[in-house]
C-alpha cells in the first residue's frame, strides 16, 4: 500500500470515531456520570 492510501484510511477511521462520539456523546456522558457514583469499595 502506498503512503497516501494509508493516510486516507487513518483519516477516515479517525473521522468515523469522531462522528460516532458526537452522535453518542450524551449517552457517554450519562454513563460516565453513573460510573463516578459507583461504590468501588466495601466499608
């Protein structure tokens, strides 16, 4: 494979990750807020 094709593939992959994060950011933030409230130790 040539370098230009590899860069295009990497750029496409990064763009798809960004697009999916933007679409699901509300869900992600909600899940992270829930995780923060978990009790990870026993008293």
